[in-house]
C-alpha cells in the first residue's frame, strides 16, 4: 500500500509518500510545493497541478491530509481550507480515497503526544522511516500525515481481524 500524505498551505504545501512493504513502513519520497504567485487562484491551480503530478509519479493507493484548524486569523484558515480543497480535488480526480486527520491526531500517532513541537515531529519521522537526515518541516509534517494514516489503517485492519475471530467463535 502506497500512501500520499499532504500538509496543506497556501504558500508551501508539504508532501510525503510512504509504502507498507512486508510489514514495514518505507520512505518513497517527500518535498514541498512552493507557490510563488500572489494571486490566490493561481496558487490553488499550482497546488492542484503539482499534487496531480505527484500522484502520477508515485501512484499512491491512499491519500491523507491534515484538517483545517481554526487559527487566530480567520483569513489564514480560509486560505488553508482552499489549499486543502485544491489538493483533495486532485486526489479525487485520481479516484483516491481521502482520509483527514487533525494536527493533534497526527502528532499523537507519530510522537505519542498531541501537543508535540515541530522539531519532535521531524525527529520521529526521521527515526520511524530510518532517514539519513532530518526532512524539511513541511515535508516532515506531510510524512507524519502519511504515517498517521498507515497506523490508523493498520489498527482498523487489526480490529477487524479480532472482530471476525470473535464472530467466528460465537458462531461455533
């Protein structure tokens, strides 16, 4: 299973791609989409196009993205929501299922503490994926989104397996 994680931003959108291979999570790639334009419509188009290119390059089967959080500045939250929308549309255009996680859920899954600092997330992403260096903050956040999704998906699979064993025992 290949997972594309997105840390959306109207200026910088991080992306991270991981795969589950033989029970282990493996790093495939990461980086940042750096948008130059001051025109919001052009920024959204560039995010949409770039996410589409990443999808074509890595052929993910799953897409995970960070949810919007309400910051002090409502205008920033609206721009973030628009950037998320552009990335989500790119995913749905490629028939990818979309999973959304809060920043707290992502930090909890990767660091074990929902209030973790960015540097802690970077450190744990480097450690969990056995990377030779520390990824840039936005790329690390996107990899953390992908890791959160991988852990959540695996937990659901494990729970489903236990539930089916319980049902089989009851049917005997």
